[in-house]
């Protein structure tokens, strides 16, 4: 093989031989890596966008992206935008840390030296040998222990945030689970995107019952769950669970119970007449006899 070389002065991309001559990457992954390295910052390199530009399908492109990620040429991280939307941020590494001479996927200068060195043609001179690349620069020696002690320590990784548990009723034996389940099933009438699976309804029912137990009306709960929905809404169950936890109203104080009614006095017999009247203790006269005595005194 011989090269007809042309010096590019515009619209070109520099690709390292550690990628172009990688021993473990497939040709599909190498070509995809070259395409990604030629794109500007901010370009979309998700599976659907790449599948719309090239004849390969989504499954083939996804496998190539996993190859590049496994060999250090891509890093993909998921992060949440201020509006609640979750996106994948891709970083393209033009020369990963492991892509150095002497390691898998490194350049092979001896193979490049043999390019064009074939058998002499009987009717003409042999082609000129290819130019050999300069040897890689020697690696810098590690810093002495004194200098390593002065280097700043890497910050510890941030702890992974876990979602708080869903609220539950304080009195499960009397919680309105039936009304809570019906509310979640009918929630799709407000917005068709809020269609929940059977497992999601079963998991979120105690949280809705806790809202009803605290005095929230179905209309107030519907407004809290369906107001200002993000675009696009990819995980409706996760959004509903977050709002049920973050917007839980405070528990209302129990109403004061009235004192029990005082029992009436027992019946007693009058000492003067055969009438019966109510009095706390036996003995004495009934109200009629007492009134008659008062009249006689007057």
C-alpha cells in the first residue's frame, strides 16, 4: 500500500494512531469515535441522533458507544437540569490515559515502517518507504515523596443522594386506602401522561392516604400533583412520589373532646308523700312538699 498525502489547511481533524490502529476496538467503534471527535462542543451524540444520521441502527450504535466508553474514549454522566429534566452529558477523550506506547491499543511504529515495503515490482522501482513517526517522548518521572506531600489531596467523592421515604398514614387501621387507590387510577383523566402502572399505584397508595388523613381534599391534592408539569415528562411515577413527599401538609391538631355528660341523680322516695323524685342522697321531701311547707310558713 502507498499513500497519496495531501496537507490539510482547513476542515480537518487530528486523530491519534492509538485510536486509528486500536487492537481491541471494532472498526465501527473507531469510525464512530472519529466522527464524534470531529464535532464541536455542544453537539448531540445520543443514540437517536446518531441513528438518524447514519445507516446503522440504534442497537449497533449503542454497542459502539459502549465499546468507546469501556476503553476510555467516552465518559457519560446523567445530571438533572434546574427544571427537573434528566440529561446525559458525554465527554469525548481524544487521548485516554491508557493510550500510550506499549499498552493495548497503542501505536505500532514497527508496523508503520513496513507500510509500502512490499516485493520489488519487476517493471519498475519499489515504492518509497513510509515516513517513520518520531518515538514517543519519555514519560516524566514521578515526583519525589516530599513534593507529593505538598500536592493537594483529591476531594472525597460526593455521597450519593437517596430519595426520602414516602409518607405513610399515622393510623393505618383507619386510613382511606380505597379512596387513595381510586384517586391514583383516575389521575390520568387530568393528564394522559400520568398513566401509572399497577406497581406504581400500589407503592404510592399509602402516601396518598397520608394526605387524606391530614385533611387534604382530592381537589387540593390533584392541583399539587398536576401543576407545572415538566416537559418532557419521562417518569410520572417518580415525579408524583417526589411531590407527595416534598409537599406533604402538616398534621392538624386533634379537636378537643367535650366533657362527658353528667349522669342524672337517682330516684328517691319522699318522706312526706308517696312521690318519687331525683336527689343525690336518700331522705328529704319532694319539691311539691317543700313548696307546700313554704306556703304554710308565709
